[in-house]
């Protein structure tokens, strides 16, 4: 036996309630036709609700189709723009969406950063490395807290001939204190970072039990960012990331500009102002 959905239960409850109310009213006002009137009214209400729900479903399907087209076009644009050869991982789940990949690829190709720091690794690492290869300059330093994924992405980079342009470091998460608060951030003590980091891409850590875990990305590396350089963070439509953005805006007021970009999951671009 199939389980009733919430919508099914609502339809049944609404129909029974309508039938009961209309039957009671009809029995009082027009006793001989009580059954016919109550059934007619209940049926009309159910049909109306079905029509409204169908309209909502049609609008939802249309919106999903629109998103699908946007993501497909974005992914095709990235692959052709960078001349990607060979298979790549899927873009759903925790992976960056194609429109975010297009955003960071366009940014890197336009600004030509010499050093890109990436929080998290995966498909985005490969795309960033392809950008450096296309430019003939630049390199990616990627932080990954899971060794399995760090090794997997490094292998993928090697398969695409991109090891000279990107390296993924296994950096387990640990408690990191900034000011009077502690955050769950990558263990980066063993990494020697260059003096200048021109671009930061933030797609991790995954915020779960530690909602503000992406906060350290900007304060820890802000002094290494030259004027005009940017940080781009994925998932900016989520509550935790919006709060992180507010914290940055408050603490670095007058030193940064921020812009919310309309990607599938939302993207935030933070640009360091000229001194």
C-alpha cells in the first residue's frame, strides 16, 4: 500500500470538512436536497484546489526547466571557453554549480591573478587550474579537510595535465580562534603561503554543526590581498553565509565592497578597496 503524501492528506481532510459543513448547512436549510448539495459543493471545492495546485506545479516545473537550461548553458560555456579535454566530476550535490564555475572562470581570465587560494576542492579546482593554463600564468592553492577528496582532486589534476597549476593540500579542520570567537577552519600552519594572494574562492568548509566556519577566509588572508583583489564565496543565499557576509561588512567597513551575484546558490563577491 502506498503512503499518502501531505498533499493527499490535505485534500482528503479538506474534502471531508467541506462535505460535513455543507451537509450540515443543507440539512438545516433544504433537508430534501442535503446530500446532493453537500456533495456538489465538496466536489467543486476539491476541483478548485486541484486546479490551483496544478497551476503551482506548472510554474514550478517551468522554473526548474529555466534553471536547467541556465546551468547547461553555463557548463557548456565553461568547457568550450577553457578547452577542457577529458571527463569531469558531476556538478550536483556539494559540487559548485555551473553558473558559479562560469563566474569564477570569467573573473580569473579577466583579472589574471598570480595566486588563487581556494577553500575546498573538487571540480572548481580543476576549472581554476584550466584558467591558469589558458593564461599561461598563476597557480591554485586549494585547502581540503578530507584526505580522500584531496587525493582524488590531485589525481584528477594530474589526469588533465594541470598539476603544475594547482595543488590540493590535506588540511583537517580544527578550532581556530579569531578575536574572541572560535571557528572550525582548515589547519594551515604547515603551509607556506606567498606574500600576495590575488583571488580567494570560498566553497567550504560545509557549514553544518559549525555555521560560521567560512568566516576565517577573509580576516586570515585580508592582509595578503592587494587593493582591488576579490574573494568570491558560493552558497551566498544560505542563512549562515549571509550572516558571515554581514560580519565581514561590519568588521571591515570602509575597506571592502560587497556584491551579491544571482547564481543558483548565490555568490558573494568581496573586493578590497584601494587604500
